[in-house]
């Protein structure tokens, strides 16, 4: 399990170092929708997020941050 804030912090730092913005757009029913330089990324509003879901979120961000960006 990964904490939600860790995921948000990791994407925010990676986006900032790449010169992009990662901002909260709106609240959905069970997710918060974030905008990563034009890509909408939903992140569940749970304190702990399963590893598979975390990996899926990171893969969605690969389009802008590069392949395997979270492993570096």
C-alpha cells in the first residue's frame, strides 16, 4: 500500500523538474482529478492506495514524464 500523499508528492516533484504543472482540477465522486500538462489523472481519495493502482497512476503519467520515470 502506498499513501495518497506520497503519490501526489512524487508526481509533483517529477513534473516540476521537467518544467510541467501538476494541478488539482476538480473533485469527482471518489477521485480527485489532477491535470499533468494536459493529461487528466484520477487519483482515488483513499489514504492507502494498493500497489497495482499506484503503478497504474504512474503509467498514466508516463506520456508526459517518460517511460519508467518513477523508478529513477
